[in-house]
C-alpha cells in the first residue's frame, strides 16, 4: 500500500499502538485499588507504578495512550526541530516522515498492549463520575478505593473575532499536515510558538509570529528573549512584538490577521497562546471535586476537595511539563496507596524551550525576584568566554544564576545556548539538594566543556567572600610566611 502522505505507514503503526481499532474493553473487576482517568504521562506513570506494587489498577483513555507528550507535543515537535537543525534545507516531506517515525517508535512504550502485560486493565472510552466511589466508561461501571484524574490540558482559543471561523491549527493538528503551508501566522511567542516558528521557517515557510508582549518568551528572562528573538529572525521568522491581533478575516488564500494597522495574509494560522485543563464531561460535581481558575484544586499531597480523589499533571498544575507530571505521579502513588507523606513542596521544576539556541530555566527569573521584592545576588558567565565556547564559536549564549543576598543559596538560573536543557542539570541537582555555588565549584569537570560554567560561577561567588578584613589577614600571613 502506497503512502498518501509522508510517513503514513508510521502513522498507521502509531495509531494501532495507542488506540487499537478493534480493541475490546475488559470486564471490570468488582473493585479496584485505583482508577486512573487519562493516559498521558501522569496517568501512565501512576498506573504502571501502582500495578507494579501489586495494586489492582484500571486506566481509562478517551483519545490516545501517551497523551499530548507522545502524540501531539514533546515527541513530534522535538523530532521536527532536531531534524531541521541537523538537516538544513531539507525537504519538508522528509522532516514530517521523520517525526512520524520517531513517534511510532516511542509509542511502543505507551501502548495498550504494554500496559495490559504489566497488569493494568485498560479501558478505551470517555469516563465520567457517577458518584464519590465510581465512574462510568460507556456502559461500564468502575468502582475503586481511590481515583486519579490525569486528563491533561489542551490549547486555549483566544477570544479574537473571526479566529475560530478560520479553523486554526493547534499543537493537536499541526502534525497531521501532509505538507507545511507556504505562509503561516502563529499567535503566541511562548515555547510552542517559538519552536514551531523556527522549525517551519527552516522548512521554507514564510512565518509571521505575533506576540502581545514586547519580546519572545515573555515568561522567561528578558535577556533570554533578547537572544532568541534575533535568532528567530535570522532563520526567516517575521516578528510582530507588542502586537495585538484585533480580528481575523478569511481571504482568498486563507486567514488574514489584522493587528495594529497591518494585515497579514496567511495560508494557515497556528494558535499557541495558552492551555486549558481537560475537565469537560467528567461531571466532577457528582464527586465533590472543585475547580479554581480552570484547574482542579489540589493540596500539597495532590488530593482534591474529595480526599479519595487525586489529580496529577497539567489538569491541576501551572507547570505543564512532562517531567512535572512524572513527579506528580510518584507522589500520588505513595499518597493514594500508602501513608500520605509525599508532597509537592520540595519540587524544583525546570523547563526548556528547544529552539536554537535552547532556553532553559530553573527556579525564579530576575523579573520574578524583582516583582516579589526578593534581595538577590547575580552571577553571569558568557559561553563565549569559556574555552569550549571559543573553540565552538559560541557568541551569544550565557548562564546566569541568582543567589539569596549574602548567602550561598541558589534561587534560580537561566541558560541560553546549545544544549541548554542538558546544561541546566547541574543547577537542578544543586537546588534539589541544597548545594550552593561554593560546593558546585569543588566538582572536577572535563576540560574543555560548557559545563565549566559552574567553576566560573563558583569563582565569582568566592571572590565576593573575600572581604577587606579577610584580604588584609591573608596579605599579613603571606608576608609573614615569606620570611
């Protein structure tokens, strides 16, 4: 059978893994230890970990095992970005075939069959609560001691007149394209918007990126956005910053965006302007589960307003990342099945935008600390000043770390540059274990590497400890020792 579009054979394999066409739901057990609603990262880790400990577990998924991360998020987007980075000027069909191949390969780990083999009863269909102790999946009724809501989130549609009528793309539909459009308008210059803008521009698409703020990545450090913005422009992205899209009309060739006195005709529009939790249809009111600001309300133990029901991942958190969902799952398994001693209080949640250059952040940014009125010290290293940076021709990347004023306690760090998502690991480890720059400086690192930024930051911090009195005492001792 010939493919109708690039990588269609991989798509067929992927769909059979995550939502088999002929699958028949099992007969429910009389009562489960845990019913997990949603098979994204939070739900998958919760279900397989609980089953591995011997619990009777049911997992319900209405759309596709793996959730956004596997199907329409991390895996396809990063595969596309990496392919365009490694293969400049590559044909679009090769890039799209690659992302579909990678997605199909990764899907084996999240497949229905794998979870059944690990003892999880997998139910495909939509779930809703019947009462405090049971949910319905189609005509089936599942009873349990504990429930976990892990239904994730989806792209939000801004209330812009005419936008919905032009059938805009979101992260849920852009990877279904047989080929990219000739011109693409993207609303929102957050991580998704910037990543897709760069990838599409490198495939030859005329990309226009609209952002209400005056810089790209408005949620990150201003200095990070100051580096990424010109990088996007050098790849051919047209930036419309500080630009309010007032309305969208439909022209002969697709949507036309009107903003601040200009009109941009685009073959298609992509919405990347925030996300909403997936709670519709769950009938949470029947289970006594409350919402606030469109998220499920949870305490530090991830219990909802019904103590028998937990929530994990994007459906209850502002930190909508796969790694945060994974951490939530581990907390939920402990608290739902055993003594409820695990909390989210000590979680240090990093994030990364996988553009070129990458932008990674952990803890608080300069702007967040300033807004909170927190006194801090700042230390910065330019990758261009490192020997590895000189050898590699690094020109614009940097590492910046903020510590508590007068103390060696790391409050946050920003890294912009090649493999920033890998480089941030050292700062994450330090913050999770209460290590300051002084202790990081004791670590021997291979030379020359970009990771040597830790030694340079430690040297900068140690120089601040050399007070005039300490310096005078050292000078006195050295003069004495020289006799």
